[in-house]
C-alpha cells in the first residue's frame, strides 16, 4: 500500500460513511494534481515528494474534519 493510499484510508476512517467514497476520490484527485504540479506521476512519485505533500495537507483527522458538516446552534440541542 502506498503512502497516498494509507493517508487516504486514514482520512476515510474519520469521515461519515455516507460521503466517504466521494471525499476519498476528491482527495486522491487533489493529491495527483499536486504531484503533477511538481512534475511527478502518482504511480512513480518519489517518496520524499509524496511525504512533503502529505505533510503539507497535515493530520488526516484534521483534514477529515474540514469535510464534516458544520453545526452551529444559537441554543444547543442539549438545552432542548
């Protein structure tokens, strides 16, 4: 399993099952675009370049939280 596959799998663990496959595909596409910008192909990319890109994206759990629906309440559900 490549670094990219492992990273996407870890992000997917923190995503709702309903949207997981779509978001994983979006992240994979984004990573491939980032590799392409650096003149790398996703299949033969240097591990150093891949690691730099993944570090740029940050913690998989934090990336997954950006895709979570935001819930803002004037009065929280616990008060009802």
